[in-house]
């Protein structure tokens, strides 16, 4: 079930609650709204997590590139030192 389907079902649930006796309706409406808000918070958290993972992947790729460049530079400098001797 994707996010839009869950949202639709929650909205349908809130609309159908109108047939429930008023004494219980407020409690059910409150619970449905809480579930809807929790889903929104979860969705935001997942988006933030995905962004963090994307940033981490890019950072790791940059570090790997930097390590390889440093290795090549060190190899070149060692060769220069050996040639001087």
C-alpha cells in the first residue's frame, strides 16, 4: 500500500465516522487524526533519512576519490625522491 492509498483510506475513514454515535465519534476522529499526523511525520522522517543517505553516499565517493588521488600523488612523489638519489 503506497502513501496516497493510505491517505485516501484515512480520509474515507474520517468521512464514514459521521454515522457513529456522537459519544464515540469524537474519540474515533481524534484517533484517526493522530494516525494521519503520525503517517505524515513518518513520511517526513523517511524523506530526511533518504536525503541523509544520499549525502553520505556522495561524501563517501568524494573521500574515495580523495584517497585515490592522494595515493597517486604519494606514488609520484616517492618516485621523484627515488630518482633524486
